[in-house]
C-alpha cells in the first residue's frame, strides 16, 4: 500500500474535504443535512483546523475541528470520516494532528436497530478509541419547533433574574451536588467541584445570548428550587442549562424549568430550540418527553485521553 500524506488544508484547496466519497451519509453531520463550508467562503470551519489523509493524492480520511470566531483552540471535533478499508489511515490522522477536542459522533434515533447505520457508528467509534479517545457518554439531542406542543407554565415557581455571577454561580454549584451529567461528573472527579462550576459559567458566558436571560427559580416559600438558562449558541436558540437543587428534587421541577425556558425562547422568536441530555439522566429525559421535545439525534461523546 502506498504511503500516506497527512496535512492541513489551505484556503486554496478546501474542496479536497468534500472529495471523500461517503455517500450515502449514514452518521455524522452530513447525515443530518450539514455541509462543510470554510470561513473564507462564509462558513464556520478554518482550513488550518481541517486535516486530510491522502493516498496517491486521493483523500481517504478527513477530520475538521470547530470553534467560535474568537476561540484560540477548537471546541469540538465535528467531522471524522474515512473510506472503506482506511481505518488505519483515520487513526493515524487523529494521532498526527496537533489538535485536541471532544468528538460527538452523531447518529439517527434507534441507530442500533439499523445494521448499516450501526456498522458506520461502530467503525468510527473503534477508530476514535484506537486513536486514544475515550467513550464518555451517550446522549439524546432534542429539537423543539412550533409544531411541537407547548406546555402551559405550571405556576409553581417564581422566576427572577440574577445579575450577580457570584450568586448565580452558587446556585449552579448547588445543582451540581449529585449531578447525573457525565461531563460535570468527569470534571468534578478530575479537577473538583469549583472547576466544574467555573467551566459551566464560562460556557454560559461564551454563548452569544444576553446575560440577562438567565433565571433563578424559587418556591412560594422563597426557597431556591433551581435555575434555567434560555440561550443561543452559534447555531441558534438552545436550552443552555437546567438544574434543580438537591433538597427540591422529586417534585418534578425540572419539567417546570424546561417549560418556562421554552416559553422564554419562543417569546423571543425562536422557531427551533435545541437541547440535549445524557441517556442516563432519566429524570431530565422524562422532562423533555413530557414537555414535547422529540429526540432528533443520538450521539456518543468521546473525550481525548491526557
């Protein structure tokens, strides 16, 4: 087999990225209608964060990392594909590139029951793991639209803005006690609770939506029940964060928070609202189902090993 050339693209040859024949797209962003467009052509992908593996001048594996306009390092590995029989090239590609970020492998709902889709998922998962990434968690991705039911607000909680980051951060800290979110649990285990709170606050501030949208929620007795953050990420409106403090769990407040968050975003003109939760977070998954959010994707999150 001929030798492999692994390199980043430039503004002059980004068309190489789409020359890899992966039709029909069964998994990944292409399977959901997303296209690769570099920033110099009005898209969101930087050529120097886009790498290919070439054999005899032909692309046999590709990977593209994504970050916000002001990010100095990538936030995510968005694209990772390879030709049949080129698993080794794909592994070498990931091992060679001097970039590191979490990889979300996207698949349609119920992918395990569809043999061809399952094979495509398992091939990419095996390559990512062989390249040194670790499977962290499986998640559901939801998307609310006006075609979905919009539940009435329950009226059980009072919502207030809280401009003080110290106060809001303290509420986030309380909701992380006993969290079922795998990403938060990983950060708490590896770096401590304060690091997890700092990471969440940094993420919420990184989102381009206004800070004044954030809400704390209180019971009629004035006790903190939890919080929700209606937000926008670079792709559009989303449920930024929902959390219930430990002493208020078991009352179904995550549903109240989600409904209020949805109303806030819809009132601001949102026609699509993205959201996600871990498959293992059954209380939150139940709240999304009850609130009329359909599952539009499943995904497996892989994290780089240090």
